[in-house]
C-alpha cells in the first residue's frame, strides 16, 4: 500500500466514535452518489431518507436526523477510504466524494493577519515571485506582523488605514482585512469540488502557487451553521498577484477546490466553540523529499465565524440550497523550496495533508488541472440519477 493511500485511510477524526459524521459516496452499481452516515466503523447509505446532503443540512437538527436514520450498509469506513485513494481505486467498488452537493461554495478571504500581509505582498510583487522577499520586509516594516488583535472596522483600524494611505501603503487587501466589510467570493460551483484521496489541480501556466488550509462551515438556507469540515482553497499567487480582478481565474479551476473528508454536524459534543478553538495543521510532502509543515489556530481569526456567515447569507443575499463557507487561510507557506528568497510553490506530485483533531484529515495529490479527473457530473446529472432511482418526490 502506497504512503498516499495509507494517509487517505487515516481520515477519521480522533474522536470518531463520538462524532456525528456524514459523507457522500459514489456507488458504481447505481451510477451515482449516495449520502452516507458513518456509524460503528461502517458506512450506511441513507439516501432513501436524504437523497442529497442539502436535504440533510436543511433539517432542523441534522445530527439528530442522522442518529435516527437507517439504511443499507455498503461497507466499512476503512474499505471505503482505501478505495478512495486515486492510486488504489477499484472502479467497481464505492469511493468517497466531497461531502456536499447542491450547496453554493463560498470563501472568505483575508481573515487572518498573516494571509492579509501575504496578499499585500502578492499585489505589490505583481505576481513576480523573485520580488516577494524584498517586498515582504518592506510591508512588515510599515504594517507590522501582529494585526491579530485589531478588530476590523474599529476606530483603531480606521486610524491605521488613514496612516497607511498617507504613507502610500494602502491596499485593497487591507481594505477587506481591517475594514468593515469582509471579502466573500465564490470559490467553485456546486458539485465541482473534489474530496479526500483525489487529485487537486494547479493550472500549468502558474509558477507561484500554494495550498490554503481552511475550516469550512456548512450553512443552511436560513443561515444556521450546522457543521464543519476541512478545505484546501488552492490558490495561484502569480495570477491573483497580477490583478485582483483575476481572482476567479486564480481560484476556480478544475479540481482546485478540495473539501472533506466528512461533514461533522454540531451536536451535544461538538459546536461552533470547538471550531473557534480548532488548530489546523498543514503538511506538504514533495516527490523530491521536500517537507513543509505549519499550523495555526482559528482563535487568531480577525472576524468571528458567525459574523462571516452573517455577511454571506442574510436578507440581502439568499442561498435556497444552503452554502459552505471557507473561513480563510491561516497559513501562508513562505519557506524556501528550491532557490533562497523565492519561497514556496507546488510541484506536481506533492501530497498535501490538512488536518484537525475533530475534523479528520483531508489528503490530496497535486497535479495539473488538465490531468485531474474532469468534472462532468453536475446538478442536472444528479437530479436525473436520483429520479431514476425513485428518490425524488
């Protein structure tokens, strides 16, 4: 068994026996996906009660609904995860997908001080990795590197804004980083994200890019936060650095959004407060032996997760099928990989592991976007498949 497959198998949270976990599985025998609950080490297909993950998230109490649900056992969680690895997959057996379907996929940007500074550096470098080191020193000199205690939109933040404007150091990234309005953008399309064990895509035209490890919240159409999972908001730093108007091109490419492994619903033993204190770790293992590691805590976020959700869904902006929200990256890798002063960028074959004790491990291999599995099964195909299985009423 390859090291990649071994890591994919280790997807469950540390307290999985107590966790309320749901996922989505591709069933070759049905030529379509099913919603599953993980219970006692097994995966149970509960699609007759919840044809979509959207339906489950829209219930008043998804955790209670999962505990009461019953269905067909399609195998052990371990067997399912083993077959999820792209290196070990038997296409005749089920494998895990990203744990969402019809929900909008949104992301909050510049919600941590370190990522805010890196965005300013990208902007000033105009996508040139060679200029980043010198600019990083200058930006840190002007702004500092400890903005975590600065409340966005506060009088203190607005004073800092004025000072930076006077020094010619203001940036559109600082505007959303310490201003009143958060950056909320569309990361990907419903059903376009990849799950754990799958290839994640980097556009071959990019020469400066990185993973963005994040916590992802599941939000109902009414704005209730019902659960959480992990995500990789893969970013092309050179593309976004050339112009913020290229954000869509930098963020939304084939297989460039990874989410998983499972959606953990809030219950008596897991809540938003657990998310607020979550530490997320990142590990990148390169094919040449390079290893990068980092970690950070959601406690360092500049905007509370509930505030970000309220800025995403409200009376002015609705999501009838709910949404998921990336909370922003906590770790911007700058460790030199090849040439001193040029920092980090991906190489094809990199294995990226994003982990949190209560959310599990999301593991993906980095490949060119045109070599990742093409996205062909969208909402229309899902509706036709569910109708053919008699699951739509």
